[in-house]
């Protein structure tokens, strides 16, 4: 069974940065499309960034220019570098396959809180 374990969240001030990690087991992230999602309280889960098997990336308009998705083949890990964080980025962040692909079981996510 595929396992996705997210980490790296925390409390950060507006304008700060965080790097989230998604460690995957039983899949090879370097050849699979993967995405980062977030879910804020009272809101639906939304896709914020995705990377294709070929390495192409795309981002939600709300994070474009601030977030960067990447992956490390040796560590079989997908990353989300988040810069210039805003209070509206506060959410639980998850990784999984992007829409259009069969999802894996969701991990527990990692909480990101942006507050002064």
C-alpha cells in the first residue's frame, strides 16, 4: 500500500518561508505526477501545485510566484517551498496525485499557520 507522509509545517510570521516534504513509499515520485493540496477550516481541499512525470509544473493563481514544487529522486520525496507566506495560506497541506489520476490514501497532512 502506498504511503504518503507529509512534514515540515509549523507556525510562521507573514512574509516567512517554509519547506514541506512528502515522503512516499511504494511509488516512484520521479516518474509519477504528484501534487500538493491544502484545506483551510471550513473550506474544500484545493490543489495548489503539481508536477508531472516529465517535470512540468503548474500552480494555483493564489500561490504562483511564491510556491515551488520539486522532487528528489534519491530521497523519493516531493517538496513544496513556500515563500512570502500570507495568513490566507493557513491550512493543512497534503500531497497526493493531481486530479485526473487515481488518488492514493490521504496522509495526515501537515499544519501550516501563518500569523503574527
